C-alpha cells in the first residue's frame, strides 16, 4: 500500500508556520486534553491540533475498519494494536482530508469547530500506556567515551559490545511527557577516596540524548521476531531524555546494572512520529566492525537521518545549545535491537518503549550527555548567559529537539523540555 501522505508536493488548507516540524507530510499521533476537558487521540498540522475522535464520529474515516471508540481513549495502545495497515490507511486519509484540494471539511465551519484546536487550547498527555521499557546502549562513540573515562582507552568497550545490542530493563512508571518537571534524586553515593557510602542528593544529575521507538503487539511467548520483519512492528519514534544520576549509578550498578540512578525519570516528546513519515529519510548506519551473528544481519538502509540538539536554559536566562548529534550514529539499529530483544522468545506488546541509548557523535560538540561534554566535570561547558555547567543544576531546563530535512520537506518531533527542581520536600 503506497504512503500517499508522504507526497512532498502536497499542500494543506490549514495555515502552517514556515519551517514547521509538523507539515501535512508528518501527521504524528498523540493524546491531549481539549478545552472542554475531554481526553482524545489526535494529530497535528502546523500549530493546529486535530481531534481524531471527533473526526471519526463525524464520519471522515468511513471505509476504514475502526471501532467506534478507537480514538476516544487516553492512550494510543489500542490503535497501535490494529497494526501497520490501519496506521497507514488512517494517516493517508488524514492527509487527504486536510489537502489543499479537498474542500469537504474546509468548507464545513461547524465540523471545523469540533475538530480543530489551537495549541493553547490543549494539554498534551503521555501518548501511550508504557507496559515495558527497555534502554539500549547502542552508540559506539558514547560507549567508547564512557569506557575510556572509567576503564581506559584500551578497555573502553566491553567484550560483548560489538557482538550484541547491550540493554537493560527500565522502569516505565516514571516515564513522563514534556513539560513535567523532575526533582533531583537522592540515593547512596561513594565520595572520592571513601570506603563507605553516604546518603544524599545526587550531585551529578545528567541528561542523556536518546530517541525511543514504540512497538505494537508483535509475538507470543517463545516466538522470536526475525530481523527482516522487525520494522513492521515499530509504530514510531519520540525524543527521549533518559535522566541519569551519575554518582548514584556509579556506586550501585555492579553487578546488575542501572537502578535508582536511572529510574527516577525519563522524559519524552508527546507526538509520536511514525516510521512511515520517516521513510524518505532512511540512510546507512555505521558498518559493523566485527561480523555479526546471522540473526542480527540485515539488508538495506535501517537508520534515519534525524538531526538532534540539546540546550540548557538556566532559570530566567537564555538557552545554550550544548550538543548537536544525529540518530544515524547509532551502531545497533532499531531492527537489530528488536530482533535481539525477542530472540530468546521475550514477548513485545503494544505501547512498549525501547530507548536507543545515548546518541553521541564522533566530535566533542556531538556528545549526548554532560558526562561526556564536560568529560567527568574536568571541562565545564560555558553558557551564553554566563557561568558554566559540569552537570545539570537545580532550576535548569533541558530542551531536546529533532528533525529530518530533505528535498524541501521537514519532518520534526517538536521538543521535550524538562526542568530539574530541587530535592522533593513535603
């Protein structure tokens, strides 16, 4: 089935800002609260939010097999469960409805009033109910940088790293949408030179520049997903700030890996950009440095050219861009991650979220965490408004943005913006 929503010359009758992240070729999916306090599934073109529940009730999806309440829910899980064919049919139909050549809704003022909202009339919610969350460690630059800091250049990569996508199972209850602040976490830490830990606030709170993909129901217990089928079960991607407390993590992670240093919060952008929308931006990923086992070998372009950046904005001050990276730097791609995740028969469900791991690039300005940018605090990052940062301080806001651009079409993710508040106090 062709992806007609992606036609690059398609125009819309909805007024859109120049260089918007959300042209008619994007059509992302999200969940929002309307001006009438009704929660609905929606999409967005330019700065206009579109209530898909109302659109469906008014008959605009006629001919597409959808349940009556598919968009009248507080998460996208059920819609995602309907599978790739339905996602594509719905997205193509939305593109047709809002095409500049289609006057049906454009000339129906009553329907427009029920369906269309300005962004200040809505409140974005978490787009999916995340049942399970896995975080990978798939940027070779990031893994090499961190390994060099703590083990030396000769032992930077662990022996398994070039053979499999390393990952761990994370905590889904603390995944939050953009705009929700995070409190500085507390925990045990081992200070320099000490032999016994102390308890207190983390002093090394960090961001991690990641993206995450959302899956649909994919397999039954015991059934692996072949790598050539893996992308059929990926609905789309979001920007992902996987917050990290480096001092807590350093003390606790041996032998079982991340725990309190990672599970206090992970922030995502609220609009899920579909894999279909990203199709024109496919690109080659890094070439394997070692021959990979057959279940991880793939053909074709499995990465995407997504430009990423991170800014730090102190309270009442100008933001400073501290990192510019790209999704294409990821050594282990999404198809490999999903194939590896399920090769042992682990079942994957609708709404599951898979983090890419920190997306560092090859140059110092493309490092995707403060741990790398400041090199363990040895090289403070200078801010436009004055001062510097080794790690994130109280009342700093971390803003991540991402977009693709090719042949005059820009597809973006908006932003994920999160403020770090002081330690929680009753």
